[in-house]
């Protein structure tokens, strides 16, 4: 009834669906409420008034009285005579006047603005380490006045140093000398002091010459390093994205200085000539950082590959020492070799060629094919008949004393061997499937749940079903590498002592028969190898130990996926892949991220030793994948407090 009394619905017209631009809508609203757009809280007149000295403070109080919080904060930020206004910061550059402004900031409770004003204050220049005090210590007579003032202020050690005029001239060019202090006072010469400190690797004094404060807080929105990880040989950073960087308190421009120090910190591990070439190529500091990082990555990979043989020889030498200690009895001397021989150079040449070609992709885990047993049921036959003969022989010998004991023993062992082959034939494929399923479910669990019992079944995922996503590392030329490793183990290591030579002969004679027997147990398509997923867990290790604060890498499970070719006489291992789930990687990153704020970087980086307080970094790390071969290392909200020398 109410709907009926409302009257007929008006017909839609073209004006109802016409698009209205924002400018037209604003013009309409101004015509309706013209006074609001002239003197309202967001009008142009009010915004202009917020930037006028003295008037801005009045407008801010009006906004506060009316409860307009957002507008009050805007007026406070735009106030030229406020704590961060351009008039205030200009006045802070005048010694003497900056002392008065500093007291005002302290009275208002703004410590950062007070520290910024202190940078050019007379109190700083006449302090125990001030530029004017250091200059007075160089002149005969004035050094005694400086010593008296220092003694009356309680600085006994500094007063003794002020009296020693010769020593003051010797340290005039040091990081805290009078010459450097004077250079840090004036604009222009402070850049020269910055360059001198930075070139000597003294980052704390370099920052002090620019910021002119006792501490500085560095905060950033995010940093993104885009890495191309298609293979080890071409591993490189393609782009560096730096978000908004906030540095406070500062009395001068600092962002360029921070980027320059970042370049110097990265280039410390490279050759100087290469860095000069990079700077000549481009003036973009971010591009320079990318080039230097890529140079460091390439040099480190080449260094690791070049010293691979030395590291292997060192490990073999340590193993030989352990073997010499363990070969104490006759049995151990017979079983254990006296020494392990060194591999031939051919093996290292192949490894140095293969490692740069190792590929890395981010995708779903490979599908592991199910094995189907060829023999599931057996009819009664030879094993049962041989077992019956064994029982009759033993019974005859026990009851009637017939000489059938040896026949019973032989037929019994033969029957047991046949029955064991039946059990192996029936259970080989299901056991491999169950092991692969157990390894797959174990790798899907994060690091924190490694020691808990899995609630998932040890069943391999079917083809087409959802599989874990993670990093897949594939090693090329596996048959060639496997053949060289087998020849080294069997032909050199086992051939170095008597028991090893016997074991090598047994392996050479039984390997073809065992491979043929296992291949006959599985029903497989022609040409498809058997896949075996071997679970491997890297134990928890301590990567760093800085003054009792340890940076530990948690336990990391991953899988070694082997493609085994059982049939034929070729290499047994046809393909090798290493798989690691994203859950494990992210859990490891979170554990490492939580430990970083406890690590003092001064103990790790020599360029940071001159900072007077621990340099700790707080951040959030994430690993994102834009494509299967490109990852983004995202550093969110990094922040650090740097305490500079006086």
C-alpha cells in the first residue's frame, strides 16, 4: 500500500546519467555554499594565513578550539616560526641566537629540535671538544685559559691535554683535531671534512661533520632489491628501489652523504680501480651501488670457485688426521684406510664449469611419479617346496640319525632367501612411495614445527593436485659429475687399502645385478626413471657470535630429488634437484629478523667502530617472487640510531 501511494516512478532521463567532472561539482558546491569556500577551515584564504608568521599561530589555536585536529596539525606544520619552520631553522644557523632557540625547544619538550639548534650554538663551540676550544689550545697563553675553564667545568683530563701545547699541534689534523673541528664549523669546508673522514673509513666523524648533532635516527619506508637468479653464473641485482627516507635531527642535507657512505661501505671489498670506473660511467648513486654489488657478487663467486680445490684438500687433510687417531686397533686398521687420496684435477675442472650453470627457479614442487609393484601376489612354488625339504631333512636327522643335516641347512637358507626376495618384491614400490610421501610432508612444515609429529598422511600428491611452492635448484651435467665421483670413490679411495679393494670388487660385481633386480620389481613406462626424494635437514648453526649475542640459522629441511636410471649400463643418477618450500624459507627469515636488533654492527664492520653506542638495526624482511627467476628482497621499515662522537 505504501508503495502504491508513492506515485508513479519517474522515467529516467539522459541528464540523470550525465558525467559531471570534479571541477563542475566544485563550482556547484561553491554556488550553494560560497562563504564556506572563502573563509572555511579548508579554504584558500585559511591555507594562506597558515603560512604567515604570527597569524599561523592564531589560526592553529582557532582550529584547536573548534576541534579541527587535522587542520590544527596542518597549521602547526606550515607555521614558519614553528619548531620546524624555515624562519626558525634559519635563525638556528646564527650562533648565540641558536642558544636561545635551543632553550625554547627544551622548554617545549622537543628534544630533536633542541639538538638541531645545538649544532651551531656557542655552547657547543666552547664545549670541551668544541672548535673554538680546540683552536684556543693551539696558541700560547690561550691554552692556559682553556685549561682553567676546562678544569673549573670538571673536565680534568681535557685540562691536562690543553696544557701540552706540543701534543695539541701534533694532533691538529686528527679526526678530533682543531683543523678538522674548524672545517666542520663552516658551510663548504664541512664537505671537505666529510670527504677526509669518509676516505679514511671513519663514518661516524664523517656523519658528524654533516649533521652536526650528537645522534641521528635513520628511518625508511622500504628498500627493495630486485635480483635475477636464473643461474649462479648470472646472479645479479637488476634494480634498487629506495622508499621515503627520514633522517632526523639534522642541521644540513644528509641523504646524499648517506648514499655516498653506502657506496664506500660496499666498495670496501672490491678493487679501487673498478669503483672509479663505475663512478665515471654514471652519476646516479643508486645505479653505482647496483654496479658495485654486482661486482662484489661476481668476485665472490669467482673466489669460491677458484679456491674450491684448496678447501677440499683442507677437508681431506682434516679427515686424514681423524683417521690416524681412530686406527688404534688391528680391526680398525683393517677396516679404515690409512689416508684418503686427493681427487684429480679433472673433477675440479668439471665442478668449476658446472656450478655457474646451476639454475634456480621458483615454482611448484615437481610431481613425483608413483611406483607400481610388478609382483603383488605369489603362488605356492619353489620356496615352499625347498622349505618342506629342509624341514624333512632336519626331522630325519633328529629322529632317525640320517646324515641330512647339511642338506636341511642349505635348503633352509635357500628357502629364506627366496621368501625374502618375495617380501622385497611385494613391498619395494609401496615403501618408496611411502618414503617419498613422508619426505614431502616433512618439507612442507616450517622450521618451528620440525620436531613435532606430522598430522598429515605420508601419501604423495596425485598428478594435477596442489603441491608445495618453493625454490627448485637443478644441477646440470649430473651423469658426468656422478661418473667422476664414483670413479674417485671406487677407483681411488677404496683402492687405497686391502679391505677397500675387496669392497670395490663386490660393488662392481653386484651393482649390475642389483640394478636389474630392482628395475624388474617396478612397472614403469619405457624411459621413465625412478624418482627418490631424500629428506635432508641442515642443523641449527651459529652464524655470528658478537659479545655473547648469537645470530643462529634455524634448522632448515630441504629435499634432494634424484632421478635414478635402474635399467641399462649407463649412469645410475640421471638428474638431481634440490627443493625447499617457501614456508621453510619464510620461517627462517623471520627467525633471523628477530635476532638482528641484538647484533652490534660495530663489531662486524670496521668503518662503524667510531660510533659511541651500539649500532643495531631493526627491520622486517620479506622475500617476494615477481617471476620464476626474479625475486624481490623487501626490507620494510628499517631504522637505526647512530650515536656520533662529540
